[in-house]
């Protein structure tokens, strides 16, 4: 019997209308549904997106636990357990679809699952279905481009630290700062010092029914925000190098 295929179905950041036709088809092709949770019995944001689209959860759907921790050894154990569980279904000849919020190739749990699965059995087929990342949904809602002409864009986890973010302002016209929750106050201080508060927007749970957009980010000082939050920073004062036909001119 041929093995099934693992499918990473990107469902977008929260608006069920942003589920692509290809991901929609993957949810209806008879594959076993799986989705990530942070702990046993916990909720899944990815599953909630599918439910918001009016889809009923299949009776044999299965959560896979991926805890929020930086303990590499602990994470490896959970990745291995999830991959082993998925592999059992795949070896029975049935496809498995893994529900992913946002895009499966962008800071996604799916990448860990896919790599671990291939480490166990590299003959298993894996397909990644592209989706809409939260920052694209956010810029669309704000009515501003993520990048224009020869703009440079950096998409980084804020956990790298304020000094790292400050260095990025030298080279990038737009910063997308994700996972801002632990450092939000420090980031606000930096943006205020750099006079970038008027050019910064905060977006939480982009595209979902619980979406929140804050234009005056100074009002967020001291607030505990949701994990699914980001800052979009435009950097209009950046000094650019000379460009030609969209590429930087070579310098001697």
C-alpha cells in the first residue's frame, strides 16, 4: 500500500475568507485532520479558523501537542511524538492534513513536524500549501503597502532584542516585528526615541473577528497583549543608497 501524504494547509491569519481554494480542497479530500495545541486539552487557533469557515471537525480529527517552551530537549520529544502519530496514519495509506494559521512556511510549527517526520521516514511525501501571512492581512487592512518600488523589508521576531531592531533601522524601510509581547514596552521606547511612533501600527489577531488595530502605540505601554500580535514600522527617514532599475549600483 502506498503511504499517504502530509499536507500543511495554510488557513491564513484568521479571516476564513482568506483560506485559499487549495487549502479548502485539502480540508475536504478525506485526509485526517490534525492541528497544533500548546497543551493537552488546549484550544487551537488554526482549528478555530476552519470552524469559523463553517466546517465541522471530523470525528477522527486529532490535536498534536507542541508546547510553548525554549527547552530544546522537551520540544524534540513532542515533535517526535507528533511525527510518530502522523506517520502511523500515513503508513495506512491515508493523507494527513495539518491545519496552520497564517502561512505554513513562515515561523510555523509545521516546519518542525515536517522535518521530524522526514528524519524518521524520508520517503514520505510532504506538501506545503501557501497561505496569507498575518502581516500581509494587516497591511491590507491598514491600506498601506508592505513595500513600494525599491523598499527594503525585514520580517523578524522581536525576541532578538531592541539593539538588534535598532540596527535594522539603518538598512530597512519597513520592519515587521512579530512575537512582540515580551518586549513591547522596550520597543515602544525605541520607536519613540527614533521618532517613529507616528509611522508605527500595532495589529493583534489580524483578520479574525477579534482583530485589534492600534494607531497610537504609546497607549499600549504596560499592557499585556496577545501572542498573535505584531508591529508594522515604516522608516521614512532611512538614508538610501543610489539605485538603478530596482537594483543597487555597484560601488568600488
